[in-house]
C-alpha cells in the first residue's frame, strides 16, 4: 500500500493505459485545417458571422461575465429574450436558461423528484441524467434501452410521484428514443416525462424544433425538455422547457440554477441569434440529416459496422479500445478529426468512432471523409 495520499493514482493510470483507456487533452488551434466531424456543431453555426457578431456585440455591451447568479445580478435582457425565443420556437409555455446542459439536467431531475419519488431511467442515458438521478435521493430504476414495455412494468404499482427520464436522441449511437410510446406509458401511469433533447434540437422536428415537436409532445402538460445551446445552436449553455409551473419551481428549487453564476452574455446572445437564424433557414436540419445518411450509407457499403442515424450522429464500431484510438489517429494524420468513444463513456463496453454530421459539409467533402475512414479501418472493423 502506498504511504502517500495519492500514491494509488500511478496504479490507476497504468491500469487505464494497459486497457487502452488513458485520455489526454489535445488543444486545437483556431485555424486548424482538419475536417471536423468530432464536435457537435451540427448546423455549422459556431463560426457563422451572424452568431459571432452577436456574441461580440454582447461582450461590448454587457461585459465578459454575467457577474453573479441569475437571482442576483446574472439575469439580463438577453437571458429573458433567449428564454422567450426558445420556448416559442420549440412549442413550450416557458423556458429557463442555465450555464450548461449538464446543469440543466441536474436541475430538472433533482428538482422534479425527491426522496419519495420514483425515477425510471433509460440504460443508455447521458451521464448528466444519471448524475441527476443519483443526486435526487429518489428511488431510481434503470430500464433496458429504448423499451417502453419495461418502463411500464417498472412504473406499475408506484403510487407517488414518478418521472421517466430519457435522452431523445442517444449521444453514443445516435438512435432515437420511442417518444410516442414513452409518452403513452407515462400518461397511463400518471408519470412525468423528462426528455434530454441535446441531440434533437436543430436536427429533428419542423425546422429543427426538436424531437418533442416531431413526436407531437411539445407543450404537453406532462412533458419537460432539457436542451443544450452548445450543439446545433453553436454557443454554450443549457435550458429547461416546460409548463410555466415547472419553470417557476426550478427557479425556486433547482440548486444548479440558484447557486451557479448565470450564463455569460456573449453565449446567451449567440444562442439567441442562432435560434433566429434557424427560423430563417429551415433547410439546415434536413441537410445535417442528409449528411448523416450519406456517411452511414458510404461506410456500410464498404462493409463497416455503422449504426443507422436517426439524427446527426453516426457510430462506427471498432474491434477494441486500442483499435479505436489508433483508427482515429490514422484519420487525423489524413486531415480528418473524428470522435473516439471508449469505456466508460459507452455503457455497453463497445468502442466506436463517433461521427457528427454538419449541415455545412459539401458532398465532395463527405465523400472524402468516407474514403478516409474506410481506408484507415483496422482489421475486423
């Protein structure tokens, strides 16, 4: 046994290294020439002139920081405009903006449950939802992935408050949850439905209004949606959308809202500009989906094991964590940056390359990306 408090870290590091799970930061430059299919900029808005101009103007007008929590000095006119715009665009009564999507998920799960409540959580949910379940002190039961019948069985016999929690589009494989069936189960059981639409907003629904809109659930009394502003909207931050009573409760009870510094004005302004631009460009979501379909069809035609995308994420199976890392690195040397997902980021233990489609990718660039991935694939992929 080590005689120093953190001597055990060396063994932990070696165990990760030998399993191919050691991670490291790799800062990118502002002018990188890599084709980026690793991030979540689904609509290509992060560098759009209207978005960056809105952020820059907000910095000059409001300053670099929010200066305090939303309940003290951290709420500005920008935050109020953004909340109204998000709620109206996505079809909900009200919205509340947070400093991150992670904080929004923690807030919604913990504030809408408690020690006397039951949570039924999908086995493939994002870590932020899982952490919210752990912090809620509620009884949490994990349902098999995308299985409404299992959810119904887990809800059966519970008389108190209940909340079903699920990603709308799952971040690892990009598959969509069976939202209509889940909503039916919740209605029959008297349970609330909380959907994390981080990967649906801007990609699914009429003009990118999200997965809840596409499923006809937007604005329903028992449905609450969480969002991130850092993917399709090209900014940073998060939000919860739902009935006005739910939003009022979160404002008064959610610890990650009450005690966290508000979203900085530049990010709020950028997200606001992105929603307004999306209203003007309803073609962008379909283009992102088309690029995802093109990636999938090209990779599977070459014999690779890729999951059919329901939104903008395309997952490609790798034989091992070591193969996934080496594959991603070979892509990088040929000018393509792809995501590399390994345990514990993937709940099923299967390592993958994770590709994210972008609306601003041309057909020629799409073909080049497919060729690069296919030509660098390891044996057994």
